[in-house]
């Protein structure tokens, strides 16, 4: 983690940005969170460590990480943007429309089918994003869960 933080710090400096303890704290907490975070969620985590850091600083830091390729901005149609590390392996998402929980999954058959479809259409993909919307096990009404089993 320390090597990653030094690398990011070096890239920020090279692009004319300034080093700051606030930015370093935000970046460290973001990468250690290991999940999709909104600006507000990350701000709460950061402010638990340093009350002087505001949402605007967190937002600007996330935008900078995205611009440098270390973070991805995700929009699951909830009215807020979430951010995740770009350093994790490719994965897709399951989004609960009940509670908003976002889960990651990997499925090689889906990846292969997407490649096959692109090839069939003579399309050269550069990236893709898949999100499946529905109801997570915790939000499915008990009677529906019991009937499905």
C-alpha cells in the first residue's frame, strides 16, 4: 500500500499537483475501504480521522484519482456516483434496488460470450461494464425466498 501511495503522490506532483497530508489520508482510506464508496461515505470515513477535511476535498481527490486512472466512477442509477479502485481485477456488479447494496462478481462465461458477440459484429471492445439490477437475498420477502427454495 505504501508503494502505491508513493507512486500516486509522485504522479500528482509530476502533473503539477501539491502534496498534502489531507490528500494522502483520503487516498489511503479510499484504497483500504475495498468497496464502492460515494463521496459522502468516504467523507464520513475521512472525517472520523480528521474533522478538518471537507467533502469538496474528498470529491476533488476522487476526481484526480479517476483522471490518473486509479479510480473508476460508477453510476448505478441511484442518483449518486460511486467510486472503486481501478486496480482490482475486472468484475461486474449486482445492484439491489431495495437497499442499494452493490456486490461484485466474476463469471468467465459472461466474459467469453461478450467477446464472442463483439467478434461476431466486427466490434473491437476497449472496455465494458455490466450491472444486473434486482433484489438481494436480504430484501427478498421471506415468502418468496421460501417458495424459491
